């Protein structure tokens, strides 16, 4: 929930300054913990509107696929369903804050004539993750490579990197 909590803190901060805030939550959620956390958040903040975004499910045949990476992929493949949801809001929205993982959605939404809104990308990741992503295209991981050393980071096990990040067609490696 590393991306979720900072986004909810931003929503709370904006609402505390009398902005009308709506939060789009992808459905289904990736875990019971995430669902419970969202339910608790919306119970504690009834002035923040919850908009359930029902994404088009995609089944993965790979049991090692990370459910959070899969969620980002289904959100991107379902983005065409977001425009009608956003267009139906009253009053209309004036800004849309997106997690960096969903930034690819902006290209589709910005071309929607009914949506004349500003888009802001919220990056909640660490400098260490940016270092990993920056170096990932240059890593040649041989079968005997067990530890990885990147500039500015302590050595860590290659097995700690999600397998999805080694897929050149993955959202984070394109």
C-alpha cells in the first residue's frame, strides 16, 4: 500500500483546505488489507467521495506475477472506461492527481474533449527504486549473479527484485 497511503494523505490535505475531493478506487482491489484500509479511510472521511472504477479483469497464467503490477496493467487497459465516469461527475472535476504508475493513462484522458482538466502526477517511490529502474535496462543477469550493487544503494539479492521487472514488455520496463 506504499502508493495508496501517500495518495490518501494528499486527498485528506486537499479536503482540509475545502477542496471537494473524489478518489477513484480500482475494483477489485488487490488484497483484503487494501480493501479494509480503503473502507476505514472512507468511513473516517465521509466528506471525500469514493468512486469505484471497475476495471476489465485480466487473468495471468503466471503464478509469479505480482498482483500490484497486474492491477496497474488492468487500469491502463481499462482507461477508456474512465472518461465516462469522470464526465458524469457533478460538479465537474478541475484536476486529476494520478499515481506515477498510472501516468500512462494521461495520454488517453488528455485527448478527451469533454474533460478539460489539469493532470498532476504523484510519485511516491524512493530514490532507491528510481536507481533500480534507471539501471534495469543495463543489467545483464547471468544465472550466477546473486547480489547486485547499484550506485547509492547497499548490495542486495537479485531475488528481491520482482520477476515482472525483468520482462521487457512490463509497464515499468518499457
